[in-house]
């Protein structure tokens, strides 16, 4: 990865020299996540067979070098050089505590296990780079109302930028990563779709590509309807939506439809209480699932209700959802540790011969429910505070720019229940939402 990263850093420096700070941050961060190679997984990852042990860089693993911390680190360093006064003016508050806890928590892994893997200080640095730095970027540079609109425009354009992937790989199948960087460990995973292929680009998995372009479509549609996308806003929205549909990622498109429904019905009476009830119900179900108290597999396979649910999922082609749950249960059977703190070992599931497929379950095993609460509950709390604050505000008004950002965070959280990666631009969005309305303004006309 050395040469691509060096080239990226040179280009990033040029972007910051030529563009205002906020657009430069988005170009470097989002562009790095899109275009850099995933990570250096070694020859074993592409030697044959399905590399189920690769969980991606959302959690600390033995793979230390990944674009998910290189891109935000480059953006933060260059933004600080260009506009350090904005960062210096940011004052952390209580809203930052959950993210701070998550970034520090892996460093404590050596206190409760004999052989943490990776080493606690390395694990903490990985979490800080992937999660903490995007949060800081959002808090410091994108907390103001106009800055949030700039962020939404950047996310929208990050979807349109995937148009070459959609055109080239939608017909031929994924090949660009192999052509530019070498073999991709998940090139064939889910590539064959209903019509042609699902593109992959330079993402770790086609599902991540799917949620990326779906979130971008939501941002583009909001910018167009709120008249914040400029004269080309409708065209950007049409292209972004076309790219999202062409991904043929059913789960991501369903999340997009749910997010659009939230925006469309936002001012209807009862929407916020219903959403809050949904949060509580989801938290309860997930707690039961992680604890293993409820015999999910027995209910699914040996009861009339379970069979009805199974048949329904199969009928709509969502059999993979049930398979993922079964992998969770197999992994839980070999978990040996305190569920509150985890085992501080990245491949705690290895004895099962499989692994959980969702980030929440992987995180719960590695760092416990404390980490899950800091990330999932922490981000959800930011979303709910924004929704309460915007209650009664029209969803398509410029002052409601935090609302589509909240919807993007919800999409990312929902997707992470079933996939091992995370839509990291949603962390940037959450940081932007968490900022106070009186957030400092960049000193050089960055917006």
C-alpha cells in the first residue's frame, strides 16, 4: 500500500492548497475511503477459498494498515495546518464522552485478559484513527448549519463519483481492484445480481458499496428537494439514485426507502414516539440475541411461527439474513469471557470455524457490551437528540440539514447489524450533528 498512499498524500496536499477547507476535507476523506486499497491482507486472503476470517478495519485486528485511518488522519493533519484555529476553538463536551470511551476502551484490554490481540495500545490507535478522527472532523469543521449542507453535498457527490464503478463493473462484474491493486478477497461475494453484477470498486465488500451509494442518494435527494444542491441539484440526485438502484443491494435500498419515508412523514403526529419505540424494541431484541437467552434457532426451526418467518424470508430472497443469525449463534457457543467487557481478542470466534457476520456481534465478543453501548447507543443518542431538537421543523428546509444526516447514521447502524464493516462517513455526520448551533466558523471561508 506504500506507493498508493504516498501518491494519495501528495494529491491530498494539492487539494488543500487549492480548495476551501471543508470541501478539501471531504475530498480527501471520502476520496481516500473510495479509492485507496483496502488494506494489506497478504497472499493468504486471496490464495483460494472464502476468507471468512477477514472482518475488515472497523475493529482492531492483526491488519494494522488500512485506509479507514489513513484517509481521516491525512484530512485532519492537512486541515489543522490550513485552519488550525477552527480545531483549537472546538471545545469537547459531554456529547463526546461515548466516542471518547470507545476510543480508549481497547487500551484497557490488557487489564482483564492475559494475551490481548492486537496489543491494547495498537488496538486503541486503530479505533482512534477509524472512529475518533472522523468524529473530530465532524465536530470541529461541520457543526454549523451551512457546514452540514456542505457535508451533505459532499456525500451526494461521493455517490455520483461511483458512476464509473456502476457502468464498468455492473456489466463485467468486479475487476477494477484486481486491475489496479491486485486480487480482492471478496471479489465474487454476492457479485452476481438480479440483472448483471453488483459493482465493488475499491470497497472491502459489495454490501459496503451498496450502503455507501444508498446514503449518497439520500443526501442528494435532500439537497435537491431542499434546493441546496445548486442548479445541478436535480441531476446529481437523479444520478446518485440511479447509481444506488444499479447496486442492486436489496438491504441498502430498503434502508434508503425507510430513510426517505422518515423524511417524508417527519411532521406527521406520532412519528417521533414511534421511532423511539422502535429504538427501544430493537435494543431489547438485540440484547436478547447477544445474550443467547432466547433460543432463536429452536424457535425458527421448530415452531409454526418460526417456519412462517423462515418461509417469508426465503420468498423474498432474504435467506442470507437467517444464515447470518445462525453464524452468530455458532460463534456465541464458543465465546468464553465476560459479555460486559469481552475478551480483547479479535478472532475470539475462531474455534467455531465461522464468525458473526454483523459488527455488533463481533464488537460484543471482542470488547463487550460496554463498547457496543458506546458506539451503537452513543450514535443512536445523538440521532434522537437531533430529532427531538428538529421536532416540528420541515424536513426539506435548509435549517433541517441535520435531519438527513441523522437518517444516514440510522442507515449505517442498521446496516452494521448484519455486516462486519461500518459506513464511516456516518461517524463524520454524527460528529457534525453533535455540534452546537454556535459551532466555530472556519477561518478561511471554508463553506
